[in-house]
């Protein structure tokens, strides 16, 4: 009789524990489903045309594994997204884009990351014209690509003696020494897009005129005409 009662009590305890476990699992599942998953980074960095791009998104506050897919729109040309959250490639076109990356965890909870904007073109500068020794010069270094205003910083090398470069890209001064000067500058636009550019500045004894300059062509024509008339006079 006592043995039968003990077995009944053991069976009741097992059922109680099993029921408690099932209830606990249900409560845990409900609590987990009510939570919101997170993704780092939470924004999509702007890609730059021709510059290798790599961002790895990491899910948290959920139940792994996490799955990543492009649910709407299209990635910029040259980029691809892996199921594990790696957005990589090299953008090939400077153009507008709009897409949504949907992240889901093991329980099916989802989070959307929206990417809108435009692939920016790399920053390119137009070097200043050749400088003339002991001749004052003042000019703005022109930048193509990105969004102004721009910030200029000299990383290495040196300007010609007597010259200075402002943070906004104004090259001013009076060069005092002949030669060719090579320096590396970093140009950063208003959105943080940055390019490292090698700048060559030459200082000559006199100003040079490009051979394809209209004034140079006109002077050459006048010179040829004068020589032709002189030769005719000498013959007659």
C-alpha cells in the first residue's frame, strides 16, 4: 500500500515538473517574442564609387542564427549582401539608391534597415597652375565630387618656401625657391568623405605658356608670317 502511494506521488511530481517546464517554455517564448532585436551598425554607411566597401551587420537581443536579405529595392551596382550580414563589394556607378535590408532571428522576429542616398564619386582636385619665383600667387584649389565645403590637411611633404595652404584650400604667398614640390594632402567633404591626393606644385623662373594656348598659337602664326615676308624681301 505504501509502495503504491509512493509510486503515485512520484508520477504526480513528474507530471507537475513537466507541466511547469512547458509553462516556463511558453512564458519564455512569449517574453522572447515580445522583445525587439537589434542590429549593429544601425545605419548603412554611404558607399563611394570605385572604393572597396565592407560593412558587417551583427544581430543581438534575439535568438541566433540571424538571417539578412534585401527585401525591397536594389543594392548599389557592385555591392552584394550575404545571408550572414556582410555587405561588400566596390560600387561601380555614382547614382542614387534605395533599398531595405530585413534582419530576422530564429524566432522569426524582424527588423528593417533602410538605405537611401547616392553613391558619391571620389574626391578629385585640380592642381594649381605653375608658379613663378618671386611672383605673388593666390588661388583656390578646386575639388570635384562630394559635397562642399571641403577641408584640406597636409599629410606629408612641404609647400614651396613662401607659400601656405589654408584649411579651406586657398593657396597663397610668394614662392622664393625654384623647383618641383610634391606633397600629400587629405581632402574631406561636408559628409566626411575623404580622399588622400598627391599634389605636384612647380616653381619656374618664368611663366610658361602651353603649346595649345590660343595666344601661343596666335604668336606662332604672327612669327611665321614675319619670317615669310622677310624671306620674300631677301629674294627680291
